[in-house]
């Protein structure tokens, strides 16, 4: 992922790094860890992000043709992201969390604190 200090940029994790961080010092037991989207959606997201930055700068300088540039930007970003999601569905092997050389934008982790009452309805994480 690109550096994006909003306001600061300190952390990004692979699935193994995230598991380690959560489990470090017995803080959390990871019950499940799933990518939010697979490799193709992640690549589409990154390309769309850069295209958005470039086209927004062009929009600012476009003057009378700003509206067509805005429409092209929106169509392009929607097309890129939709195509990535469709490719993830068509080729699910590239979204497997245990497959080397995959790319994920983010993860959804379900955790609990060690020793927490398993019957408790309260979310600690």
C-alpha cells in the first residue's frame, strides 16, 4: 500500500504478521482471520487509487472540460473495482489466505481474549 499519512502511517500487516501481533503476549486468541477481498480486487483497488489521484489533479486543471473528466474518472474507478471483484469470484484460488504471493487490502479478524467466558455475549475485541 502506498504511504498515506492521514495523519500518520505506521502499520500494515500480512496475515501471519497480524496473527502474531494479536497473539503477542497472550492478548488475543484468533478465532478466524479472513481477507476482505482477494488479489484481483486488491490490485484493482491500488490501480483505481492511483488513477483517482491522477484524474482528480487533471480535473482541478481541466477548466471547462472538468465535468467529462469527472465522468471518466467515476466510470473508470467503478469499472476497475467491479472487474477486480468479479475476477476474485471467477478465480477464487488467488484469494486463499494460505496461498503464497497473494495480495490483500485488509483482513477481518474475529478474536477473543484468552480465558474469556466462551458463553459471554460481550465482544472484547
